[in-house]
């Protein structure tokens, strides 16, 4: 296995034109799988609320839930750079609240960075976190924690004014000290423009191919989460089908008295 990925390597990858591959994990097993497959960055995303806990959005996710999942992932991930999401209302209230929440993610879970959604309105918060030694990843474009404000999971930055606001927000996060920015569900051309404007890496999800890296929700790309499939997700496996078929075979074997066999008995 190659060397531990650090924040410096993530920064260097942009400079050297090497793409950053990132995925989400919420538990030990997926942490192990991703780390063994040499992913660069693992995010304990608040998407856990939708694909693990069954919430309708990421809004109900609590800091304690992210802490619980981050601890499990940390026990597995030894090589990749580990980022934990700041969930809704764990950082919006004040920079002090953001420091307190981020401090817990770093101290209790061993997160190497935190991620927060929002632009220039959080520049001061980002500055305070970075000054305290907490690396921050920004998140712009479609920000799922603001789904109620946005009126759905719609593509963002489509008109000139909205695009300009995202570019300015990205610059503001960079100036505040963010080490990278997730760009979610924005036009590919806009993501390319932001990527060329910034010196810090951009990591896209539904933002085209011109970003410095890509991230997907692991449960989506493995075909585990079937409730909906965003257009930007490429399915690399169909694990839900494999699991259902394996369980069906087990049920059939048990019902038919074909499991366990003599070799599987004592
Ligand atoms: O919560 C999450 O998983 C995310 C990624 C999709 C970027 O924010």
C-alpha cells in the first residue's frame, strides 16, 4: 500500500495535474474496502442520514451521529485522508459553535479535516477553524442541507448571476483558508472556470469532468441505494441485486432443509 495521503498531497495533486478520487464511508467495512482500493480521500458525509438512516434529507443528521460513524470509519482508514462532515446546525449558529463541533470531530474521531456547506457568509468561520489548526473543505453549488431553501435538489449556478455568486463564494473560501472545495450539481463549464480560478483543488459531484477530483456517495456508485439515482452517478456495481439474490438463495436453502449441510455442522 502506498504512503498515507496528507493535506499536502491533496494540495500537490492539483499542482501536478493528478486527479483526486474521493468516496463516502460510514462504517468499518466500507472504510476498509475504500482504503484497500487506495482511494485518496474518504468523507464521512451527512449523506449517511439518507442512505444509512433512512431520513428524507440530510437535515435531521446530528453531530453525535457523524461522530459515531466517523469513529467506525477511522478504525478502518489508515491511508486515505479522512474528512468528516459538519451536519446541519453544528456550525451555522456561530464560529464558536463551529469550533466546538469541529473540535469534537478531530479529537473524538480522528478526522483530519471537516467539511461545511456555504460560501462567503462562512468565511469568518473558516478563518477561525483554520487558525485553530482545523483544515476545512468547502461545499458549494447544490448544498443538500439547504434543500428546504433551494426547493429541491436542483442544479445550481445556471444563470449568470447565480454562477458569479458561486465563483465569488469559492474565492472567498479559498482566501479564508479552505484547502479544497466540493462543487455539487453545477454546470461543467462553471466548475471548470472555478477550478482554473482557484489554487486549491475542486472536487466535483455532478459538476462535470473539469474539476481536480471527483466524489460520489459510495452506496450510489455500488448500486446499493435504489431509492433514486441522480443522473451524475455512474453505477460500478449492482450490489443490491447481488445481496437480494444471495438472501433469496439462503431463504430457499433454509426452507428446503438444505442449509446447513453435514460439513457445516458439528
Ligand atoms: O454528504 C455527502 O456525502 C457529501 C458528498 C456527496 C459530497 O456531501
